[in-house]
């Protein structure tokens, strides 16, 4: 009797293990926790960053779980009351006039009022020249921007006159000069706010010399155009500060064009993860990406893994059982902590104890007795075939710039060649066992499976390696 109960118990455990392996993606969705925006919003309010607080909370207010929360509604009214007050508006107006920078529309308009005309650039050049003459510290970046701004203003005037004389044929050059002029205004504001990335400051100083020598804006048109795109986006200067080079600036501008007013909040939530997911915006859908972002980076990772249709279906199921409280989520998290290899072993053992070994031994001829151990081993290890599936093997990856060594571009992907090594996205320094190749890390012969590390710890069965978690051997 005890033996039968033990066998039944093992069968139940095997069934659970098989179910977890089969429904792993659904369990991953059930284990997700939606972001509570209130603590972050209150922290921004405490820092008097009301514009950022309003944009951050507004993103989540589109979803019922926050929209119906009385505390969220009260906090939103509190923020809007402050932003609408005359005292706050007057302070922001003064901030824009005196410093040329602001996080509110009225202050930004005041700051742009002088900078957008040539008088602002001449003022900045005179100020930097006076500082230099007096032996005081000068800002080479501001001087470079002012010089480019003066030339852009001249190009605007000349282009406008030419447009009249050519019946509109010169209009594109006026638009290009306007974009450059707008870019100089934005970059000055970024510099004053400390949000101009170092690489861009060095580039501006170099390009200002080119513009001065050639008297043409061609070399900076693309750079300033992307900057102007970010400028039109709420929180765009924050996005600008996160760029590392011209390519990442262009990628960030495309991201801002795609997600508009929600761009800064999405980046605040997902960082580089959401930028990579945004490359598949046409395939996944903007609304689905925003939905995944309400679950944080884990939600974005799951969306990348399972696709839009399955993610929406899984998240809908998770929402339906949310009323059961945290118990289901706790169970899902515990089950997700069990390594795949252990689940496979449990499934194999549960099946093995129900195989009629005595009958097999009795009905197997003496000629095939030598094959019995091999047959038994195959029957036990059959469920472990999922382990082979987890072995490292090259597969198509999303294309970020140039494809890694051994891969060729194909639409929005990089496809592995016959001698390609497995590749993962590069997040800072490559993990142990991997070597860098452009924006990717290539697996070496001793490399282990790697996933992006979320937070400060790795799941059970995995060990940390920089920004990654590596499967233990």
C-alpha cells in the first residue's frame, strides 16, 4: 500500500513538472507584478519635479488598475493643482527668462524666446569672449553652439529671401536651417541643465570648426535634426542624456517619434530593454509594448519571448485571477524558480516508476537482454530531452546596427551562418565565456546560457556575471 501511494505521489509530481514545463510562459505571466506608480510619483513631487511626476503618473492612469485607485486620482489632482497655480507658472516663467531652461512649457517658451533669434547667440558669444578676456572659465560647447546658431540664423534669412525669389524652390533649405537652429536652442538648454552627454559636447566643438570653415550646415543637419525630434518630446532632454554616440541618438529619436509623450516614462521603466523591444514596434504593436511596460522589464522580456498575441492572452488571464490575491502569484514564482533540468528529472522519475519493468524483463528474449539497460535508460531519459533544447545554438537575432561576426542581415534580423556562434545583446561588459562583437556578445566554446539580470539577484540555478545571469553547470 505504501509503495502504491509513493508511486501515485511521484506520478502527481511528474504531472505537475510536465505542466510547469508546458505552461512555463503562462506561469511567467502569472508571476509578473504590475508597477505601482504612486511611490515614484510621490518621490518626484517631493523633489518638486511636478512636470515629470505628471507625465509618469499619466502613463499609468490609462490602465484600470491605477485609474480606479482613489489615491492615484487624488495625487493626480494635487499635481495638477500645483501646476495650474499662478505662483508656480510665474516661477517657471522667471526660470525660463533668467536661466534659459525649464521643465514646463511656459518656461521653455520664455527660454527659447531669445535663444531662437540671433540675439541670443550673439549674447552667448559675447559672454564667452568676455570670460576669456578676463581670464575666467569659458564654455567651449556653448560657444560652439552659438557660432552654429549664428550661421543657422543667417541661412534662415537667406533661404527665406531665396524662397520668395524662386517661388518656393528654396523652402527645403529653410526647413533644414530651422531644424539646426532649433537644435542649437535645445542643446544649449541641455548643457545648462547638465543633460548634454560628454560625447555630444566633443562632437559639437569639432563640428563647429567644420561649419566655420565651410560656412555650410550639412555636417550637422542630421545630428541637429535628431536632437530637435527629442526636443519636441516631453522628457526629451533626459532621453538625450542617455545617448552614447550619433547612432544611439538616431535610435533614441526614432523611439521618441514612435511613442511620443510616453517615451520618457517608457525609458524610465525599461531602459535599454524597451529600446530593443521598440525595434519590433510594427510587429508587436505600440499598445502591447506599453502594456508590457506596466509589468516592468520582466514584462518586456516576456513580450520579446512569447510575442504580442500570447502576451496579451496571458496577461488577460493573469488579470482575471488577480482577485485571488497574491497566492497564485506566489505559487507561480515558486514554480518558476525550479530549474528546467530538475523538472525534467522529476517528470522522468514519475514516469519510470510506472513502467512495468518485470513484464518487460519476462517478455524480452535472452537475445535482447543485453539491450535492456539501454532501453531502460532511454525510457527514463526521454522526458529529459528538453535539456538538449536548452543547449546553446545560434539562432536569428534582432539587428542593432551591424550584425555580429558570422551573421548576415535579413530585414530587421541577423541570421546565423554555418559557422556562427550563439549571440546575445551586449549590456555593458560581456558575461564570462563571451566575447564582444559590435552591439552583441558571442558565445565561446565553454559559454553557458545567459539571460539579462533584472534587479540585483539571479533566479535559482543561475549565477551573476555583470549585467547577466549564467546558468550553473
